[in-house]
């Protein structure tokens, strides 16, 4: 087998590894009419679920703290993506409430970021004084232990040094699934939904995949001026 053929195989495996397993988006066919009077929307704290083969030292308390921190982190990332990726394509037709104000208003009602996950979105929209809320959820399913993942990394590094082929040993370490919904404050109707899933290998953090998915969803953010 020629070096060129080996490189092509490695590249094909590398690309296939990061190809979306599922990518579906749906906008309510009457979105324009139903949102004609919308002026302000809010991004709710991100719901985070970490499942699968968790590290042995990850206690329920540590897991809860990680999920709480990531809830606000990815909420802010989604908000920032709207104001970078989203506005780069089209001007927004609504104001997106700053994350700090959203979370402060919730805390004033005794609702922490993680507690907001289980609250009715219409109730939260009323508290926030917005016309719609954006609710996102990420599920990170982990398949390999740290040692197994390290073994894959070492093996791939050796092959890269010998063959010069990146990604010869791709190994699925995580599945990352993100769902996003825009929910109307007055009716509770789902105005927009997106679902994106990606498989992640040892060389790429699962959280990086979530940020990438956020960008893909935001590119379809429906509140744009025509």
C-alpha cells in the first residue's frame, strides 16, 4: 500500500469520526406570524447530563458540581454564539437577554441554574419577562475509562510517528447529544427545535463538541430580520 493510500485511509477515518450521526432542525411553519410581536428572548441555563463509565473518583457531589458549572458555561457559550455566529449571517429581530440578568432574575425567585431544568418553561419566561425562552440540553455518554482512553492515545501517537497518519486509531470515547428548543411564553408552543449528535474520539474533549454543536444550531437561529 502506498503512502498516499495510507494517508487517504487515515483522513477518511478522521472525517467519518466527526460526521454527525444525526442532525435535524425544524422551524414552526407559522414561525413568522407567531413571533411577529416578540421583542425579547432568553437563553435558559443549559441542562447537562453526564452518563456512562464515569471516573471512579467522581462522586455524586462532584458530578453535581461539574454539571452546575457546565450549565452556566454552555448557557453563556450559546448566548455568545448568537451574538457572533448568528449576527454574522443576519441581524437579529429580537433582543437576547444577557445571561447574567437571566440567572439573577431566576435566583431572586429561589431558582438555581440546575433547578431551572425541571421548571415549566412558560413559568420561567414569565419570571424573566420575555416572549420566548431557549432551552438546551446536552447528554454526554462516556464509554472508556481514563486508562483505556490513554492507551488509545499512546497507540495512535506511536502509529503517527511510524506512519505519519493522523487518526489511524480513532476510538469512540463519548457520544454527545444536544437538543435545543424555543418555547413561546404565552402558549408554551415549540417554535423551533434542533437535535445534533456527534461521536467523539480520544483526541477531542466532549465539551469542545458541544461548543461546535452550539455553533451549528445558532446558524439556524430563526429570529432574523428579513
